[in-house]
DNA sequence: GTTACCACTATCACAGAGTATACCAGCTAT
DNA sequence: ATAGCTGGTATACTCTGTGATAGTGGTAAC
């Protein structure tokens, strides 16, 4: 990415809203799509290079096999991920994020940034 | 904000993760705090300048008085907003976002960006 | 005097998100 | 052979976030 583009992005990101109606709709759409406790952590895990069921499971504290299984199925149906089975022995199942899936990257990064800042905030407040 | 700072921000936003353990924790913390259907739309509405109960309500499609009331109360308890009562006649109640509340700005903007891009995506797919 | 706005609160009810636990078939290393 | 890995399913349960509906007390306009 070029410097110019990055500046433009930063400016757009930081600009003030223009059309509240449209923007609240966009916001609610996004909340609907990434809603729930597990979508974004799963996408994050996949984008971090985890491909196999148990690896993804282990990378997300607190998730159960049931929830992971359910979410992966739904995300495959929604074209967010691709499931590939290699029928060697032993069988290998791999989940890979699609381009569409990668489009959540900025949201996830902002949320990680916020979470880190928040924990710093709590540390300081503990003094 | 200076150009230098903005560039640094853009670079940080777009950088690849380093510490997956810490980052997944930060992500889950954030999801916990902004979880639910209404938090972010309410914060967005407040940041757009809405102060009064009915104004906020009207600015968020689908929300009920009950949910708005509940969320506002909890957000006040969590120092996200300030509630000010002016006991003139008629009584005036105003909700204003705290600095802490403003810290969600980047997340909201990214989600609005995603939502807009998503609707463009759907329009194109309709062809 | 009745309609309507403001700022809510109360009660009831429910789907479905999420949890807990157990289990399965197939493979593999010891 | 038995313990452990992989990639899941099945069953049962909780629980809470959310929705629907109604109502309150005060003010003000027509």
C-alpha cells in the first residue's frame, strides 16, 4: 500500500459521519453479520494461519467443539471460509478464509487495539 | 492530528498480528464490552449529537424504549455516558458520551465502512 | 377535555445463543 | 492393548438478551 492511500484511509477512518440514516443501517448490518461471541475470534484465528479444527479450537479460549462446529458450518454456507478434505490417511480437514473473510480484518484489528488499550486503562486504574 | 501520527496509525492498523494469545484475549474483551445488538448503535447516536431519550430512540431503527432504557442505565453505571437532569419545567434529561465512550469511534467507523462495502457488494451481486 | 409528547417502568414471554457432558470412528505411537 | 490424537455429533439443559404490550406522571397544545 502506498503512503498516499494510507493517508486517505486514515483520514476517512477518522472523518466525522455524514449521513446518519445510512450509517446506522450499515452499522446494524455489520453487527448482524459478525454478531455473537465467536465469529470474530474464529475469523481472527483463521487469518492467523490456523487451518485445522483442533488448532482453531485451541487458539480460542472458552470455545466448545459444538460452537466451533456450528459456526464453521454456517460460515462455510455464507462463503466466509472454504472447507477442504484431503482423503489421505489419516484424513486431513482444512479450513481457509476467503477474500470476503479477510474484509473483516480492519474491524478485528480495531477491536484488538481497543481491548489492549482497555487493559492498559485497567492497569493504570489499579494504582 | 498530525500527518506523522496518522501514518503511524494507519500502519499500526494494517500491520499483522504479533502475539496471538494476547490479541485473542483483547478481542474477546472488546466483544464482551460492546456485545449485544444495541451498544454500538447507541454510542454512535450519542457521538452524532443526539442527547435526548426520544431523539436517540428515533435515530436507531428497531430499538424499543425498554432496551434503550436498560442500555443507557448500564452504560451510565459503566462510565460510558453521563446523565444530566435539568429540573426546569418541562424536565430535560440529557445523555452525553464520556471520553471513554469516544474511544469506540474507530471500531464504529470500521464497522460502518464494512457495512457500506457489504451493501455495495450485494448490489453488484444482484446484476 | 382530550389528544399528544416526554421520559421512562413493569410484566410477561420466548427463541436461540451458549454451556456441559458424553460419545463416535478412525488412526497412531508405545 | 490401551492411551491419545483427529474431526467431529448427540443430547440435554440454562439463561439472558430481546421483543411485545401496556401503563405512569407530568406538561402542553388545540
